[in-house]
C-alpha cells in the first residue's frame, strides 16, 4: 500500500516481507540487535510462524528503509491501568509489535510514525478477526531510550506495569479504534 508521509520522505511502499524483493544488506538503524534480527533471524522466525514482517521501501527501490513485525502474545489480566481480571480469564490476548526500526538516515522524517500507524491499522483488522484487546511493545533501552519512550507515549502507549519488563507498553485496541478507525 503506497503511503505518503511528509515532504521530507520519499513516496513509500509498505508491504509484507519478501526475501526476494527486499534488500536488507545495507540496513542499519543504529541498534545492533535489531539490525542483526532483520538480517539474520527474520526469515527463520517467519518460517516458524513466530512473526510477520512489513517492510518500507521507497517506490522503485528494494532497499529496506524501515520495518515492523507483528506476533501474537498474551499478558496477565492483572496488568495495565484498566485491569481486566475476570473469573477464569488469567490472560488477555494482545498483538505484539516485536520490532519497529528505521534506517539511520531516515530517522526523524516521519517514517517511524508511518510504520507504526500502518501497524496499528493492521492490528485493528486483525482484532476484527480474532480477539485482541491491545497492542503491546517493548521500548528498547539504549542511548535513545528517552526519545523512543516519548515517541510511543505521544502515540498513546502507556506503561503496562509488568514487573518483569518495566519497558513494556500498550495501547488498548479501543483507543486505536477511536483514533484511527
């Protein structure tokens, strides 16, 4: 699906990952584990049905500018500000954004927002097919942690309150529906 983001960003195509069509070789977001994931682990995780990946490229160019991955997850019902504890429902189904990354030279130009909005729209569609109460992701901790935390917060994500992962955030699907639906 072609997406125009800002005047500073070329016309984009965000499409499901195809190893034959998407050139990952020069991608670097500045965070080694994510770069390695894209180049070394993504294909095997897709084959194992662990994630799906969506790749942003400039129209007519196969170089990966950014990407995100989606997977299924469940979180404990006692987490989040509107705890959803119900008799017999220990876990809440959510959609997990395993990674969102933008090539270093494209950062700050709106591509991260375009990718996350695309992911949120895709998650809305998924939630109409299977139950999913929220979108969850982990804010990676490095020298850009504060900038990332603010980015996700500005988009409506809030701390999940998971004592095992203090950097896990979520946005209720109802909030996504209200803002994008």
